[in-house]
C-alpha cells in the first residue's frame, strides 16, 4: 500500500515532493539541504596573522596560535585583573548535545585536567555543563559562593565565513545566546569566544553540523593558552 503521509522540511516547514533525508531521520527541502551541505563543508580559511593580532585574535591553523593567544590573554589580565585582591573563576558555557556549542564544556574539561592555583575555579564541563537552561541558577550560585571573583567566560560563537577558526579575547562580559537570538544574562569581566561556524542562517542547525575536529582543536588551544597566561600573571606577583 502506498504511504500518503505528507513529509515537511525540518527547518522551513515546506511540504516536500522529493525530500532529502539527512542525519537523525530529518527531512529537508532542496534549498535547506543545499545550505546544510555548504555549512557542513565549511573549512577554516586563510588568515592574516598581523591583522588578527591587532584585534586580539588568533587562528587555529596558525602554528603560533598557542603562543600568541597566551600573550593576548596575559596582556588582558595584566590590565584588568588584580590577583592580590580577586580570585579567578572560569565559566565555560555550552552543551555537549550540540557539536558546535560543545566548545565551552570541552574547554572546561580540559582546564580541569591542569594543576591550577587553589584560588582558580573552573565551572562548566562535559560532565556538568552550563547552558541556556541552567545558566541563571549557576551564575546565582557562583556569585553567592564566590562573590567579587574575576570571571573569564568562554563560549562558542558564529561569524563570517572568513572568521571561522578564529579565537577572540575581549574585555567585558560575554553575551551568550546572541548568535541564536536567546536572551541570557551577561557573563564575566573578560571573555574568550571561538568562532566555530558561519552565522546568518539556520543557526541551531549550523551549530549541530559543525565539525568536531575544529571544536576539539580550538578547545585544546584555548585551555593551554589560558593556563599559561594565568600562570604568568601569578609568577609576576611572586
């Protein structure tokens, strides 16, 4: 017997005559399927090291990415962080249920493997992620237990195609969820963002279809550089 059940596009909702089936038994129309293929094949682009450094950024394909990111982080901390008066908290935001959005918890788990100063605390790991659902409660708990901490926030972000693979360090709070139009509380005195994929279309789907190899490489660079940058700050006050 012929199955007359209608199938609609997972993203745009259009009724499909000739659906394209992709991962997890989700159907897409031709236009959305083409976008999926373009997003999935996105690769890191060529980078201009000097231009990136002038904007406090590095690229994961740069052989000097760890060295330069450590210097950027250290310079930022020297300007706005007082280790004699403030304890340090690193809040890694994201979820392990989405490849692109797993940058935060992946980085948090890697940071937890380092021997850090007792005054440095890491929140948000693969085992205990901090994401949109629990962010408010987690922040409230952290602020109550560790008031007046200097907070470094880490999260994944979306950007232009020629920025994919960049890691950005900025003073001031992170605005989590802005790439997917979520209104969440601002986090941190300083933040590190890894641009994992392109923005502007199908953001949730973009994050889900991000290459794991890019995110793992980015988490490794961020965690190592951050630890080295922090250690240098503490060495300077001894």
